[in-house]
C-alpha cells in the first residue's frame, strides 16, 4: 500500500475514533429533551410499580392488624409502620428524581424558545432595514430607476413581499412568546411540586424516626418483658378511665347548649373529608362506645387508614390550639391534636396524630396539609378522630390527668361531610 495513502487512513481512523468517543452519552453532553422524556417515562413506570407494591403491603398490614394488647403485637405494629415508610420514602425519592428531569426538560424548552425569539428578532430587524430602505424611495424614483414598467411593478411586488415577511415574523414571534410564557408557568409549577415533595420526604423520614424512637422507648420501659408491658397498660387504663369520666360529665352538659339554628345549615359537602380512609366508628352512642371500657358517647367520628396518612383542613380557619396529651397521660386521651376555629360557629378537632404541620394562631386554607394520621393517645390502631363543636360551647382548660384539653358541645360531623 502507498505510504501516503496509509497515513491518510490512519489519520481518518483517529479522527473517527475521537468523534465516537466524545459523542458518547455521559461525557458531559446535555441530554436532549427526547432523552429526558425517555428517563421521565421510566421514572413513571418505576413509581407505578412501587405504588402498587406499597398498596399491596399496606392492605396486608391493615388486614393483619390486631387490637390485642400484647408487647409482641405492639412491637410488630411499630415495625410494620417503619417498614411501610421504607416504601413511601422510595416512592418520594423517585418522584423527586422525575420532577428534576421534568424541570430540566422544561428549562431546555425555555432556552430553545428564547433562542427562537432572538432569531425572529434578527430576521425582523433585517426586514425592517429593507422596508426602511424601500420606504425612503418615492414611486417616481423607483419608476426612474427601472428601465421598464414590468421591472417597476416587480419592485412594488418586492415591497409587498417584504411586508408580508415581516408580518409572518411578527405572528411567529407572538406565538413563540405565548409558548414561552406557558413553559415558564409549567416550570414554576413543577418547582413548587418539587419543593412540596422535598417537604413530604422530610416528613416521612421524621415519622419513620418517631416510630423507631417509640419502639426503643417501649422496649426500654418494659425491658422487653410481657408482664412489664401489661403493668404499663394497667397504669394507662387507670388514667384513661379518669379522663373519660371527666370528659363525658363535662360534654354532656355542653351538648345541651348547642343551638343548631345558629350553626351553618347541615349539608353534605360543606366540609371536605379531612382524610382518606374507612369510617371505623360513627358519632354518638355507637355500638363500640356502649361496649367500650373507655366511653359511652363518641363525640366525633373515626377514620382509619395507614400510619402517616395526610390530614387536610376541611374548611378555611385559624388554628386556636395544638397539643400532645401523651406528655401528661400516655395513651389516655387525644394524643397529638389540633383545634381549628372556622369562623362560622364551628370548630373542629383532629386527634391521634403522629405529626402536626401547623402552629397556634396560624391561618389554614381548605385542603391544606395540617398533619398526619397516627396512634397517639387512646388509639388501638392508626386513625383520625374528628370532632365538630359548636364554637360557643367550647372550653379549653386543664384536665385533672391529661393536661390542657378541649371540651365542647359536639354535633354529628357526618351532617357536614
């Protein structure tokens, strides 16, 4: 082979290899919108599978959850909650990864639209220069410059075409700017979603850690012995009995003061449901309340669902109190609770929470996250206790055994949900 030809082939091969190497994905090259979309689609598939797995696991836990008070069962319930949060945290992490990809794709689209706007402006500037040049020529000058009438007409036609080109540039520019505005709005919305997902992830990790802490505290209190656990239950039972007698004696008198005529008219859908889940107990002298060791009148409704289920404000209002009865009488009352005055003679109570997301004095909007479902206070399983009070009958004062407590004349929440 001719040495010169051989050297040319070698050089060509070197250039070809260099191009191949430096054009490989992962070399620092920004992904295209199409490549980003493929990754987003993969994240959606992952989320769908993880959510299906989490739902299956949650239904298994719900079906097997026992109310029998044994140390083994209590530890098992806590362990199930901890494991359940592993799934939730994985799902939220994938959603965060997906949101970041979507933001990147939107920002690439924004950059592309901005580049198109710049090109349109350049094109329009050139057209304007041409129009300005033509506009300075009088019809007589154009006629004199052209040596035939047909050329004169051609010049006039060119002027019209330039004007049409400018109109086309302007129309396209308006559409690109509209698209750009929509993409910027979408990017801001997606960034807000990312911020919310980050908050959710932090809450899930906090809830999981609180269950680990509860597990360690329970084992420390009982030294992992069933007898010690049963003695602890007896102590809690005594506090529960005292609290329930006090609560029922006060609220029976306060219910008489409720004036239905001055309350908002009862109608379905007045309040949003504060949580998703199963109605596990109704209002009033329910069958469970009558045979219960704790109370004979249920002053609210119970909505059962997995530990950590979000609790939402059913109506606009102001947070008038938050508290944690477990600091005074563990497993004896409402546990972690929130009290919201809705400014319409109705005040709502949310009990047995695992985590509160609002503070006293704060304003809440309908549908806003205010906390998470739990098993604090007098609860045999994860649920929300939801009470609706006539605000004018409401008292907030120190109980004999469970610290600061709300007492009031209640009405049936189902009349408003």
